[in-house]
């Protein structure tokens, strides 16, 4: 992961938002994981908890997950995009959704 993130940042100037089921403290305590941190703009940590669904922030699945801004490239306000979704209708009428919405997926 560190090599991929380094390439994305240094060669292509890309920003990165990384999701992990681990806490930031757990990432920092692991030599292998810690080496990725210099190339991450935003780390969203903690396991997804289906009993605590997120309804406001675009990039967080459940309210127990934390945002860690490791650079000044983004602010929390950048992640408020309610209702941002893409609906794809494929062959045979199969409906698939990406993004975040209050609509249930898959739709029937």
C-alpha cells in the first residue's frame, strides 16, 4: 500500500483518502502500516458498524468511524455531500448504485 500511495502522490500528484478498519493508533503501532501515513491525506478509521449508520457525511459508513486529516488538502466540509449517487441500469434492467444516497440499493 505504501508503494502505491507514494507513486500516486509523488508521480501523479494525486490525493488519497484511505479507509481502514483499524484505528489510527493501531496503524501507527504497525511498522508496515505506519509507512503509508506520509502519503495519505485523509484516513477514515475504525470498523464499519451497521448499527450506527452515517446519514450525513459522504465518506463515512458509520458514525463510530473517525476522520483524520493528515495534510491540509481537505477539510471536514469537503465530505458533506448528501444525496450524491450514481444509478446505473445495465443489460436486462439490472439496477446498480454507487455513491451515497438515502435510496435503498439495489432498487427494484
